[in-house]
């Protein structure tokens, strides 16, 4: 049997789109290498490498790392994965990064998680905290008995700045502005595969079916009902 070409896939989606869950499921079923630019940066920061120290100030301010630094780091990491199928996550975030990636390898497909902003906003703003104890509630999964009130002390719950609707809207708008051109870039090349929906569990079977046309499922069990 002729060897199949190695898969070069990118996954993209805004914060709160379920990208982490979907990536983990893809890795479990299809045994490809998962390279997340955010994880890679955090690793560098922890190891206090030159790039890590530089990157930290950008990350702390919620800004993108300059293309040149980012591209050098990710492309060199991908060189080490030449013999594997891989899934790239968090990169490219700009058209310049996408062009640099194209020079090194040929991307086969871009999996885009297209989740409505309202759904994401609901998910990301669902977390409420009781500051004194650190107790965390989630309106979806573990709501307090009374909205806005700690079950044990009866004191008011608060939202972290990051979880407040205004902040979440800003983060989503920033993502949209940065990523739209990248999505358009791949759409024009016929590589963009968008999966739309409001629930990860409903989107996942479609992604699974799509990837099955490209890679064998190596997870032994649950192949018929992918989770
Ligand atoms: P993430 O975990 O993907 O949200 O990434 C965390 C932070 O790392 C981002 O907010 C950016 O500051 C930085 N970062 C990750 N990937 C990239 C990229 N492709 N280009 C520029 N900055 C990035």
C-alpha cells in the first residue's frame, strides 16, 4: 500500500469556542502531534529563554507577539515534526504568519470552529466567584442556589475582570479583527473548513467524520460513537 501523505492541519476558533476540547479529541482519535503556539510560549516563559522573557511582556498585555519572533519559533518547532501528522493551534494569527508557514510547508486543511459570539459570551461570562473563600460557580454547570449569592455564607458573588461581559466582548472583537484576514486567506485557497454550531458535542461528530476521510482512527474503543 502506498504511504499516504502526512496531514498538515490548522485549527482555529475564538476563546471559548471549544477549541481545547476539540483538539484533545482529535489527538485522542487520530494520533497526530498537537502544537499549540500559546503552550509553546508558556513553556519558553517558564524556562526563561530569551524568547520567553521577551514574549512575557506581550502576553501580559494581551498583545500579539511580533510576527518575526513567533514565526521563527513555530517554524523551527515544526521542523522537528516533519515526520509526523500534525495539528497546529493558535498559529497563524496574522496573514504574515500564514504566508511564512506556506513557504515552509503545504497546509492541507484549516478547521474553523464557527460558534456564535452570543454563545461564547454566555459561556465566558458564566463564571462567578466568592472572593473570600475562592469558591467558583458556573451558571451552566454548577450554579449557586440563588443567582449572585454564595451558597454557604450568603455573601454576594463577583465576576473576575476577565469574565465581565465588556471585557469578553473586547476580547472577541480583537480576535475577530485579527483572525478574519487569516480565515479569508485560507478561504481564498479553498482550505477553510468551517464547522458551525453552538455545542461542542454537536460539532464534534462532523469534525470527526471529516478527519476520518484523511486519517485512520487509532483509538480502539468508541470508534462508532466518537467522543
Ligand atoms: P493562546 O493560549 O493561544 O491564547 O495564546 C496566549 C498568548 O500568546 C496570546 O494572547 C498572544 O499574546 C500570544 N500568542 C499565541 N500565539 C500567537 C501567535 N500566533 N502570534 C502572536 N502571538 C501569539
